C-alpha cells in the first residue's frame, strides 16, 4: 500500500502573525506559566528573507504582533524562506517557535542578558542545510556556529536531548566562542 500525502500552501504572513502567536499563547495557558512570567516583556524579531515579523510578549500572554522592525529586540532570528520551507515541509517548524512556547522566567532572564550571535546549521535528510541565525540583544560578537543534524535539532527543540550531551558525543560541532555557545544552554532546557 503506497503512502498518501498532500501538500498544503502556507501564507507566511498569516503563519507568523496569526497562527504562531495563537499557538504559543495557548501553550503558555496550558502550561499555566502566566504567573511565572508576570512583569516580563520579551521582544523578538523574525526575519524571513527580509520580511520582518516582530513580537512583543508581555507577561507571557499579551502578544503585540507587527510586521517590520521593533526597537531593541532581545533576539532577532534570521532564516531564509528556502530553509523555512524545508522546515515546514519536514514538519520541523516547531523549532522556530520552540523558544517562545517554552518560555520560562529563567529563559527570559538569559535572553535579557545574552549578547552575541549564534548560527545553527542543521543538516536535512536530503543533505541540504537549513540555517537559523539568532542575534541576541543586537550584538554581533561573540559568535558561534553550531552544526548538527535536523533530527538532533528536533530532540533539543522538544527537550529530549541537551546540547551539551550532543556536543560531548560528537553529534554537534561548535566553532567559534565556546563560552558564548555554552551560555546558550539554558535556552534549550525544557
């Protein structure tokens, strides 16, 4: 019996301004993290091949979503439309929203103080590479490049594996400022 499949066309603007914020908000409500995040304001910009989607998330619940740039984002995530399309096609889009849906007070504090740029290069099953660049608090340096497979990235994203374990086992390679790369660790702990 052959496997059946169909293709869904996704409007990126609708995905980033409506679907993702709704999904993240529902997850935070489900987790009951509203009290823990009171008094926080996370500022995030997502750059998809030059199209900017910005989020100001107050108290972990109140989402202000705009297209374009915002002042002083805690993190700016850049990804090409091609890489994002691959991630959607391979059911890996949750990695783009993982940081928001797993937001805790500790992660907010790490994001508030972190400075530098991390480049995540993830090898897809078809041997292509999807790349996500995260710039924290508008700082280009220090910098680190983290290379791993998409399945390993998924394990980190869903909290089933730690970056340290993957690095120690040789499944993730790190180039650049090792101390900065290690400061990223709390962002990926479930």
